[in-house]
């Protein structure tokens, strides 16, 4: 998966189309990403005896979004872009924007 935690992404399809946010976490096995403030879902949470500081009641949290429904924002002009890879002088691979060629790592 080319999208990583702390990347800025834009949703390109679905109910949150056009909204942007920061990736909180990724789930590579299921090809999903969790974006800050997007795809909010409600969950009912019971109090647990071993965790007194946990939120209880109906809580809202971010739901998963399929990775094909988000696109990375280019850091130079904040428009959606695809991602390519290039070798750095040190030999390690870095992610680059296909739109402008700027490095994402």
C-alpha cells in the first residue's frame, strides 16, 4: 500500500467526496485507511470494570475507507496525485509525486 500514516489525502468517491484529512492509521490486510474526521460512525460502548477512564455511551469514531477511494495530496500545490518511487542517492527508495516530482518522504 502506498499510502502511509500522517499522509494528507483527499476522498475521491463516496459520501465524503472532496473532503481532506490526515491518515490516522492503515490496515494493509483489508486495504483500508482511517482518515481524521471522515467517515464518522457511531458505536455503543459499555463501561468495562478494568478501564475506568474509557469513554462510555454512544461514541463517534473514524470508520475505514478503502484505499482506492482516497488520493494523496501533492505537498506543493495540494491537488490529488499518484505516487511513484525513485532511488535516493543513499540507495533507499523514496516516494515521489507523479504530478510535480516532489518527494513525499
